[in-house]
C-alpha cells in the first residue's frame, strides 16, 4: 500500500471498531472491543492515540499514566501500513503525550521474538531491564521488560482537553 498523509490524534469512541479490528488482526490474544471502550470511558489513567492515514485509522497506541510513571499497553499498525514509519510516529507521539502529562519514564513488555518492535523501541531509547518468563499466555513466550528514561521535553504550550474517562466520572 502506498504511503499517504498520516496524522496522529487522540482516540475517540468512533475509532473503537477500527482499533479492535487492528488489534484482532495483530495479536494472538487480542483485547476486545469492550476492553477498548472501558479504557476510553472508565480508565482515568488511560490515554490512547490513533494514526489516521488519508481518513482511515491505520494504527493505535495506548498507555496508562499514574503520577510520573507510564506503562505502554499496546501499539499496533494495520498490516498493509507496516514498514512506513507509522509505528515509530505513533510511539514518538505517545512518549511526547506522556511526558507532557508528567511521566518521567515509560515501560512496556515486548515478545523476545519480535525483532521489528525491539528495533523500534531501541531506536527510541528504550533499554531492556529484565525478562518476564512465560509472559504470553498464548504460547508461553518470554517478554523483555523495557524502559525509556529519556522522555521528550515537555511542550511549553501543552494543554489537554478532558479525557472521556474523566467526563464519565462527573
């Protein structure tokens, strides 16, 4: 598929079906549509972004942030759009977002066999700090625990509209 114009923006409720479809096509044990809905509507620690290429959702990335800690929950790009830098753009945007919200570092787990993801994370400053034995339920594969302690500088004029989960509590 040819490269189009890709923009990164916050995930909205109307993106859930597209995100769940990418998730299901990417992971052996995918999160459900309901899981993403709960993340958006009820989890005040959750933040999700989507990549939109020529009007279509082509990837997403999410994390949880509590005080100065952040944990990246999932990142995926639709198969026809892989290898075009969308995953890197999403991850960079997510790290910037987390930094703007006060995160001092980000953690994630990644399959030891996922060379593409490992190379991406290393290129963005993540380092492996340990291994989680038999982390993945589908096949018992180990995961590297990775951390990025060199977050982007906070953007001076950053402001965040209320997150849907915060609105749901009111």
